[in-house]
C-alpha cells in the first residue's frame, strides 16, 4: 500500500514511476501544481445557463489542445498528466491514459531497437 500511495495520481506529493522507476522519460516533468494551473487557465469547456429553466449545460472546447499542452509540459508523461487532471477537479477532460502509455512504451522500444541495430552494425 505504501508503494501505491507514493505513486497514486491523487497524491499531491506523488513520485512519478515513469520518471523515477522506469526511466522511460529522462526529462523531468514540470511540478504537478504547474500542470494544474495549465488546466485551470485553459478554456476547455464553456458553461451555458438556459434562461428559461436555469438548467446548466457544459460543452467541451478544444480538448485536444489542452491534452497536447499538458503532455508537452509533462515531457510526454501520461502519469503526470493523469495526476494533474484528477487533482484539478475538472473531470470533463478526455484523456486516454492507456493510449498515451502505449505511445510511451512504443517510443521507448523504438529507441531501444535503434541501439540494438547500431550495436549490430558498428559493434
């Protein structure tokens, strides 16, 4: 449980496993608070109030741009982006964690394969 708590995406003082444990992402992410500021300052949603019945509706606006800016600030780390989204309190952001993790692993394997090819060619 202690290991889970240390890396849990709801923990404000979390340690990212992608940055610390696996070394898949060598560049450090910006602090989690900075990622949450990016979310809070973004215009990813618009709130509309119907004047007839006072019903509130929420529409997504340019969700993809926010995802890209979060991934850029987090140096491509999906776990840091997920932590920022979960801790921001804004649950309207669509983020496919599995797809982003698969992307990180694919990039890492591609880089590893280049090293193997280089070793095979140049010894």
